[in-house]
């Protein structure tokens, strides 16, 4: 049993080191993605609705993007008629166009009053010769004629993981010498008090892991041209948060997310569109990611990761348990026990994630148990069938008489007389 304990400790040290330096992170990210898939889509908890510039709107308008800002002004007037909680305009308005067009949009924003606009933070790094790198930070804000009547302005920026998937987003940043809040944080500040969620703990973090509600199409959406023409029933946007932005594949970048598209959402079959192929099932427009992030803040249910101390403690327990089972049980019983413990741990992690949105890391513990049991079984096998056989041969007693060779020496008859001699 001491041998099993030593093996468990050695495996625990190795897996802990791999975990602390981040070698297991890609596997754990994938495990989190599968947890979203196993949970399935969930209904949005906040009254969020999208107004999207999609392919149908581009075809109906008959104009290339960008459209005249007077058109955006009329759209905002149509939305503001229903008295929404807040309106977020997600596409950039940092470039000046015709003076009359800009003034019309600025006046419409002032009339709506509860409008949040987007700004873009950019960082440029240049190096001249062998000297130190020069870092320059700029802010691309909406032009003054448009921004003057807005409630606030917030930045849009994603923080993808090393595999390129967006699982979290920053709510605040220090940029160009100032502390700045994100686009979604600004909308939250407008809508939180009317919804009674101003005490959301998630909204006070510098960075939030997004609790995605589901794949593309989870949030209700209306085409830009339908709202612009007044084809949407009155009261559609009353008491809701309206996010306006780009969704057409030719205009909006598709960003990898941890949620996969599925044929069913909330029990009903989604209409499949040509641009929603199985190959890009996890891709999503920036506007829909913003909606998921905002819903996470308003519901105060961001994905929380279990502490590193808890993860290390569990992996050490599993490492020693795996080695102990392999030492005390038959191989087939060891395999059954390891499978049962791993399956139970996966089920527990999925249950906690679904109910409490807590991310319990499973990769370090499962790897520690498999390595602990596998190493113990391998050493027992080598001792019994490999090293044990060699040891038994080396420790066998010599034959009687002290001679290890039972055959007589050459040129000596068995009777003991010299070869070729006479008695």
C-alpha cells in the first residue's frame, strides 16, 4: 500500500505542475464547450430584442452598406415610439458624413434619450530600429454631432482564449489614460434600475465569463427593413432593451463561441438558413454575443470557475484513489471502479454547471486518476511478469556439487579415465 501511496503522490505532483503552467487548459476549454452542449439552450432571462441588418434588409433596401444616417434616424424614431428601456447601436459611427445626415441622426438619438453608442479602442505598437517599442492608444468615438444626445458611449472588445473562442468579455478597461466602460456595461447601467437588478454581482467584475443561452437565433430578432417601414406591430419594443447591429455574413464577422447550433431550440424546430451550415455551428455575430453578455449581467449568472485550490485537492484525491484501487483490486475491478468514479465526477460537474453555473474543472482530476491507476497496474505487471521472472532466475540455488554445468567437460570420459589412455 505504501507503493500505491508513493505512486499517487508522484502522479499528483506531475498533474498539478501541468495544471498550474496551463498545459491542460485547451482540454478544459473543450470540456466546458461540451458542457454547454449537454446543458442545451435556455430561454433568455432579460427582455432583450435584436434589430439586425441581415441579407433580407440589404436586398430590400437595395443600397450598399453603409446606409444614410437619416435612415438610421427614422429607425430610431420607430423604436423610440414604444418607449423601450434602452437602445444600443452596435455599429460604429466614428466617421463624418454629410452634415445634414449627421444632424438628423443626432437629433433622433437625443429624442430617444436612452441610447448607448459604440466606441472602438485601438492600440498601435511600433518599433524604430533597436530602440524600445512605442505604444500608442487611440479611441474612435462617434462624431460629436451624433454623440451629443446619447446617454453614454461604451467600447466593444472581445478577449478570446488561446483557441480563438470567445468565452469571456471585459467590462472595464484603462485605455488612453482613462478608465472606460464597455458597451454592454453602459446598457446595463441604464436598464438595471427599472428591472430591479442593479445589485447584480456579475456586473461589478472587470471581466465576465459569458453564460451563453444558446446558438444563433436564441434571442428574438427583427429585420432592420421591417422596423424601418413600420411593419412591426405597435408595442413590440415596449419595456425592452433593443440592440441594433449587423448580422449579414457579408458585413458582420462570425466569431467562434462555445455553443453549438442545434436543430431544436426550446422544443421547436429552427428554420435552417443557407448561411447556417453545420461547419460554422459555433460561429455567432458580435451583436448576438453582446446580447448573451447583457443577459448574463442582468440575470447575475455568469459562469464562475471553481478555485484552483479546489481543483488541486480533487486531483490529488483522485490520483491516490486510482493507485490504491489498482493495488487492492483485480484489473477488471479497477477498470470498473475508475470508470464509475470518473463518470460520477463528470455527472456532478455537469449538474453543478447546469444548476449553479459553476465551472468545475474535470480534466486534471480524470487525468490524475487514469495515470495513478495505470501506473500502478503497469508496475505490478512488470514486477510479476518481467522483473519478477528475472529476479527468480538470478536467485535460483546452484545444483548439488557446486558445479553449475551438469555435463562432463570435453575430452573426458564419463568413467573418469584419461582420454586415449590404458588402464
